[in-house]
C-alpha cells in the first residue's frame, strides 16, 4: 500500500477582524464568524482568530490603526490575515492555501491588478470615461476572482488568472508575511481609516521591494461598496500623498 504524506503546515495563521459586533456575537452573527467555524474545525490548531470587537461609535478606530496594532505585536513566524467581517470563507483549506501563497509572495489577496492606472482611485474601476468608456480598467491586467452576495444568491466575479504578481490588491482579504513587512519597515498608514488603506498599503509594499499577488482562495463578500463623503475625503488624502501619476 502506498503511504500518503500529509502536507506539513509550517506557519500558523492569525486572522484579524475588526467588527462592530461583540466578541460573543461575532461567531454566529457575522458571515466571517460563521464560515471560520468550518475552517477551524478542519484545520485544528492552524487558525487563530483575533476579534477586535465593538469597533463603533465615538471609540471607533480606523482599520490602519487596528491592523498596525496586531502587526506590531505578531510573532514574526505568523501569517496575518486581515479580512472584513462580511466575508464568507468557502475554502476550508485556508491555512494550506496561505502557506503555499507565502512561498511566492509577501502579501496576498484574492483579486488585484498587475498593471493599474495609478491615476484612478481603484484597482479595477475607472472614472476617466475617455480613456476607459466601459468604466473598468483593462481586463488583461486584472487577476483573481471573488464571490458577491446578491438577493438571488452568490455570484462569482472572475477577473483573470490567479496566482499572479500584482501592484494593487483589494483590501477585503489581505494576508501578510509579518517578518517581510518588518524587515521592509512597511506598516499601514493610519490616516486612511477605511477607504484607500489597501491601495496605499500595496503601493508602500511595491516601493519597498516586496512581492504582492493574488492566490486562488474561495471567498464571498456581501458589501457592494459605496462612495460616500468619507470615501471622497480619503481619495483626496490618497492623491495628495501619491500624486496622479
């Protein structure tokens, strides 16, 4: 009989989520909490979840601040996964996927752009209708896939091949090699409380010589995203920092 060799998981995964829910509410009342019970049951001891709970009201902290706190205190051997609480992780081999991904990249997401137009305020959408009449950046530069939860059910948005090295990733799901980020002195810019923290972070990584890219991991996201006053204020900060080129 041929003996099967079980893949060795070298590095533990710590999942960091900031949520308005309490620690007790999170497992049952958030999509992420519900889905992680499946992954944790399958990959016992490989996944740890840190819930930054009740992040709301006057005490609310931006994601940059929250993520930096855990990035600063993490064990250098850990892989940190920063993910939104309205994400359902369908892939119960999550720890294995991220260990595989970190053999190639320092930062990993599920969707991104290999050659983005940095004049745009998105990794995928385009506001310059003269250059991009469709409202989207060129599809040949897009990578990855993600599920979207709609009233008629979950649909999968396919952007392009994955894995691929990228220059921008969507912040809904960002896994990082703690040791690589520390050596490169890269942290989240805390002026970006929610919007644009991901684009800024990716550009810092690229400038520091880190490799970022997509990896095929099955997740679905409920939030459609919106452009409100906070989004436009963050956009102004983003372009003030990086310019339009």
